C-alpha cells in the first residue's frame, strides 16, 4: 500500500484539526496556552498580582491543566479519582519539589485560608445542593443516616485492631494514634482539639500529639480519595450498587434542565453567604461546628417549605456555577495549602500504611454494608458516611466527592465531617482514659 502527498497533507490537517478541537475549561488549546504563558511570564518577572487575582489565576489555570490531564490518564481516570487526585497531589508535589516560587505558594495559601475561598465554595455547595433537592428525599435520607455513620466508626476501629494485631501493633495505638485522628473531622475540627484532649488526659503537650496525629490524618485523606475513585469505577462496572449520586432507591429526582440566569446567580450568592453567616451566628451559642449548624438550618427550612422557590432555584444555579468553574481550582489550592507531601512521605512504613488503609477501608465497608441494610445505595453510603468520615474535613470532602464524581452529595459529606467529627471527639474523651489508665 502506498501513500500520496495528498494523504500526508490530509493526515496533518486531521491532526491539526484534532489538536484545535481539544478544549480545556471551554478554551481551545492555543488560547489556554496563551493564558498560561501570561501567568508564567508574570511569575518569572515577579509581577503576578497579589491577593485574589493572582491566586485565582494560578489555581484555575494549573488546576484545570492537571484536571484535564488526570481525566485522560487511563488508570487514573477510571480508578484513582482522575483529575481530582492529580490536581491535589500535583499541586502538593510542586510545593514539595519547589517548582513554584515561595511568593506564589504563600499567596495561594493566604487566599485559601485567610481569604476564605474554601468556605465560600462549600457554602455554595451546601446551600445549593440542599435547597435544590426534593424535600421528601431529604427527610427519607436524613432519618436513616446515623446508623451507617456509627457503623463506619465501629468497622474502622475493628479493622485497625485486626490489622494492627497481625502486624504487632498494640490495640491502643491502632485506635488512639491512627483510627481516631483519621475519623476526627480534619485538622481544625479534629486533630487540634483532639490533641488538647490528649494533653489533658495524658500529660504531654498538645504539640507532641499533633506531630503524631497529623501523619495519620494526611495519609488517611490520601487513601480516602483513592478509594473514592475506585468506588466510582466499581459503580461504572456494577451499576446496581450505585444511585449515580442519589442516596437511595425510590427517591431519585429528575435532574432539572436549568436555563442559566445571571440575575439568579447573584441571588444565589447572597443566599449561600447569608446561610453561612447564620451558621456562624448559631455557632457562637450552640456547641456544634458552624457548618453542621448551617446544614441543619438549611435542611429545616427546606423541609418546612418556607424558602421561596425563586431562592431555591437561584441557590441551585449558583451551586452548579461554582462546582462547574472552580472545583479544579479549589483542589489545586487544597494541594498547595492543606496537603503536606513531606508528612505523607515521612509517615510511610509498611505497618503504618496498612493500618491507615484498614481504617479508611473499614469506614467505607461498614458504611456501605449497613447503608445497604437501611435502604441506601451501598456506594453512595460508603462514600458519604464512610470516606467522608475518614478524610480531612471540608477539604477532604471536596476531594473525595470530586474523585467519586458525586459533588451533589456534599450535604451528607459535611454531616459526616462535622457531626461525625464531633462524635469522635466525644468518643476519644471516653476511650483514651480506658486505654491509658
């Protein structure tokens, strides 16, 4: 078989057409490359704007680039979380390898933490996903959620003890040093107050316990993200195990085809910010995390049907806008500001890794098994009541749900992280004295 010059030219034209047809974040590759070049030039000449503009430009461009690559890597996209995991750990690797200048890292970290971008994102997701949900679904799911949550804790501890004993690890170390911090709801709401509890009960300074708890928390978060990706792959292979983002059979709601409305987006922003602020106000008087109080407030008003439908619709549209446009940016920011790759590497030993994996796998197994018994889809139950108990709180929830491609489950993920985290602090205050008397 021979090829003519015409065939060669045609092949090149097809290749060029294919290249230009690829899009990242809705932009053609050449246009995206130009935006990327502007960012690189600004970093190289130390003229990248500080604050939100520079931080968001870096997070969106590099986050979308890593997400684009991760969603196309054969094994990664099917079983390891795709773009979500590459955006997080790609960003963490850039910091660890010092590929990003310190001012850029500091600016992104400041925007994520001091600038409140994570709270801004989660407020939109909680408000929009709950107000956009059918109230009947909310009641049916919420009334059954506690049992899978409790069984996630029970199976986590059980798996940790079994694997720990097989590897020569003591029961108290497996439960108190590894399982508890992993299930505790993240750093600010989990490891930090837990270290205070340990200080009061065991005598060493809180900083000592933080250094012990944080590696378990970080590595547990890694496994939670990976297992979320694996569960998504399992759902694709065995669709009967999953509701594809719905928690239980018989309550599926048809996805509404919403026509974007610029005015409604503005109303949705106000709704999300107002509910978030209301949670902060309640948190000043009620000893629960403001996120948990925000969820309870939004859910109660939704079930009572007192929120006008126009507000429900606006909040849902804002939720969709935020999830569509800023998820990879946020994940990249999480990798920069909240993921210390050095701590994860330092914690790696065969025994430690296996016990941490056992804790996370136990949470997913227990929640999935018991979730099935109370009428949930096992994969959705394993992800929300299990893996979202075993990650790093709000940042982990975003990463896990992104890896599982089920961002609509954010309200249930936050229940696990916040109310579940508070439950673990209570349990730790009871269990620690029993182990170390």
